[in-house]
């Protein structure tokens, strides 16, 4: 069960864990400038998303009484967070193909999207933030798929 600040903290943690994950992926490819730069950029953008959540937290802190206290079950979001954080321990010998596939999967996770709907229902004040975070994921999906298409075509090692 959680109040609005706990929800925001969790959303911020998810963006930060995505930032860390992309940072980790980029460092797996330090000998590949193109991939390294691509995932560095993804990482910086996740940091921007975390900043969007931080801004909302500031608004809540400034007007604590204008937000309803609603209890929300965050266990699924917690599981998602754990899933992201455990990836570096589970993924050994990450190939470019695997890294891109993994990122596309994470950005498109239905579970997390569904959960965002629940948050908006509980806290209509967060509608705009949630909308912006979802749009950012969609942009990342497009950006990733576009990059993967170009990159894997030009990478002779990934020939099927
Ligand atoms: Fe994000
Ligand atoms: Fe993203």
C-alpha cells in the first residue's frame, strides 16, 4: 500500500534503474563506438525521465494537501524494478542483438503500462506525468527498432 510520494519514488527508481541498465549495456560495448554511443544516449534520456518524476515530486511537496491519499498496491511495480536490476547478473556475453532485443522488450512491457493505468486511476493528478513517461517509452521503442534494423543489417556477425 502506498501514498502518492511512494508511487513517485517508485517511478523515479524505475527510470534510474533503466538509466543504470543502459549505462551497463554501453560499457559492455566499449570497443564498439556505434553501440556504445547509442546506449549512452539511451541512458542519458532515462535520466531525463527521472528528472520529470523529480519535478512532480517537488510539486507534491509544495502542495501536500492538494493530493488525495489513496492506497495503491505497488508489488507488481516492485517486481518490475527487481527484474530490471537483476539483468546484469543474468546476462553474460551480451551480444548486440540480445542487448537490442532486451531493450525493446523492456520499453514495451505491457505489465508496466497496465500498472500506469492503475496509478492514473488512483491519482488523476499524475495523468500528465504518466502520459509523458509512456510517450517516452514509445519514442524509445521506435528509436531502438530503427537503430536495430540499421545496425543488424550492417553487422556481418548477425547474419542469419
Ligand atoms: Fe524512461
Ligand atoms: Fe526508455
